[in-house]
C-alpha cells in the first residue's frame, strides 16, 4: 500500500544573517499520524515549524503541505492547516464561546455558533463557555486554544510545545485530545521539550540537530539504537569476573565494572532479555546476587545519545525569534 505524506520537505534551508538555522531539512510525515519533532535548543525546530506554516520563506529547498506547494500555494496551505503555539492565542476579555465564534467567522465557517458549541462540548468547556477566558485555568486556556485551531477542521495540525507549564492532569487532557484527532485522520506535527510526551503520543520521531534531520524512527526503533542496560551487583568481588562472563554471553557486549559497588554492567540490543532470564542464567553459573536490573532506555537516553549537546551550538532558535 502506498503511503500518503501530508508533510513532505526536501532540502529546506534558512539563514538569519550568518546563522544557518536549517541546513537541508528533509521531512516525510505520513497522513493521519503524529510526528514528534525533537532536538536540542537551537537545533532548528521552531524555524522548521515557521517555514511549514508559511510564516517564513525558505532560502532553498521545497516542501508540500496537505498537497500544496509551500511557496507557490502558500494561501492554500494556510487554509488546510491549524497552528497551536506555545502561548494561548485566545482573547482573555472574550468568553470561550465568543472566542470560538470569532475564529469561526474569521475563517468564514458556516454556522459559527454551532461550531463553537460543538468544540466547547468536545473539549469539556461547556460549563465555562460564557466566562471570560482570562478566568480559565492554564489547562482550560490551552484546551480552548486547541479548539480554536480546529475551527476549520485542518488536515494538518502544528502543535508547538502545547503542554508547556501545565500540570499532569491538564497535560493528560491535551494528550487525549491529540490522540482523538489522530483517530479522526488529522496529521499532527508536534514539537515538545517533554520527551515523555513524544513517547506517549508520537508514531514517529524526527530528531533534528544543527538544522538537519539526524535520526528518524518510531520511539521503539530509536530506543533499540541505544539498547537496554543490564546490571548485576554481587557481594563478593571474586565472582565479578564470573558475572561478567554471563553478561558477555547474554549481551554480546564487553561488560563494565564498578568495583566500589561490586557492579557489572553491559548494554544489549536483545529485546528478549528479561530480568527472570538474567537471574536464572546467573544462578546457573553460581553467581550470588545482591541486585539485578534490566533497564530499557527512555527517550531521554535516546536524546542524549543521538544528539550533540556541545556548548558552541548555534543559537538558531533565538536568531529566528
């Protein structure tokens, strides 16, 4: 089956003076999926979003969003996308209902009152619909902002750090709303500093570093690149070598030693290695244990392993601001 890509870019470049914010960005976001765009500060994520939402023009390269050329058909692209930024775009002096009616009228949506009512109900804001948005909690304002971006039912929704500053309960509300959008066929491009958020939501992840795509893949595939860390702690230093032999056999990697703790560790990409199996193998080898662990990597581990966090990184995000 042929994959349809709702966002497709090739060789996107953008300069701000002497700073090269993007150095040939290639993206392919499949229709009806959530793509997490991750990277260190200054990697070019915000610049990429501003280009793909037509707020900036690329210096080189090409892109198509929702079937339209980013430069030649910018107006058509804008009609097919929704954008929710890091800060709420709603008017605090207007009620939630008035905000959504206003957005519906600006976008020339038929039945603005009905559209507003449907979105208020969908995002659990009906009871607060006729209160000024300034009285809403942070989570409620973010839900209202997300509702406003859906007034036109966009093909592609760009979410730029949508849960920054929210408490866990409010963050979960936003996550559930985004998952629902995916089931309805909306393509979502998500930038976030919360790696757990990307792990929870994204079908695919694009790691951007120094203005280019450094790695792509599902969360599971990227974690497999890093591997699982296996560690055993023994009471007797004399058996550390025997424990290392078992880990060498199980992981195929050279073990490392922490003599102060009596610990032996190794990294494996064998996803079938479980803690019970590890303990059985060590017991069969006559290795007495104080502790043992099999720790799958997190996206934080992936992020640190696959990106370059050197201090001389170009501050591209700040230059793009």
